């Protein structure tokens, strides 16, 4: 609770990332609603402020679960930043808009930034892409976006991405180990 209060006291907006960090693509509509409402209630009770923003874990809104936007609207959310218009094995709909847009359900969607390279969207919004790519490449791509696109740029990373001493998950696949542990010791310095 003290971190939530500090976020508000320092003038930042507080948004929801769900209660259990389960991908929306793996939840039923009822399970999603319960997770969403529980998270919203806790955040609002502790912070004393209205929570109007949401980001789905692992950018897990796609063509199969657009009902998530109806649930967000019904719960009082105004915007989401839950899509990454790239090709990825766990998330992404490359054909979806690259920039801020209003969904048919009335929710404002603010996608994670991408750079269009040879008609293919490349991830440049932070997180694993920033941690795994060499700094010079990320910097070059972000600079290109800032120079060429008339849209704001937003950057994200997870707190665990700057914690090289975090506990390791036993039994994780090689792919998961690579995605989660590679370059942790370099991330904060970037």
C-alpha cells in the first residue's frame, strides 16, 4: 500500500495491470471481469483515486477476446494500453492500429510503439525488446520513431527487469529463461 500511496503523492497516475497477472487470452469473460474488478477496487481503496487506465498482462487482447473492451467500459475504464501491433508468439495483432485510437466499444487504446520497417512492425516500446537488443539499436530505432512519427512515444519496463538477483523459476523452458533472465544485469544501466 505504501508504494501505491507514494505513486499518487508524487503526482503520477495509477492504472491497473490486473490482479493476478494472467493473460486475458487464457481467461473466461467471467474470470477476467472478476480479476479486473478486484484489482480496480484494491487500487482505488488504497489510493483514494479513480483508476481509469488498464494494461492487459502480456498485451493479451487480440481478435479472439475483444469483449475485454466491453468489460473495461462497464467497469469505468477510459483507456487501455494493451496491444502491441507486432508478430509475436504470445501476443500481438500486426494489422491493428499502431497509434492511439478509439475502439468501437468506446475505449481509447494506446498501443505500444512500433517502428514500421519494410512493411513489418518492429517492437521498440521497451521491456524485453529494450533489454535484449543492444542499446545502440534501441536508441537508433526510438530516435527514428521520434524523428518520423507525429505521435507520442511511450516506454515501459517491468520492475523485475532491473533486478538481476531475482529468484529463478525452476523448470522454466529455455525460451522462458532467455526471455526473462537475459541481460538483467545490463538493463538498469541502459
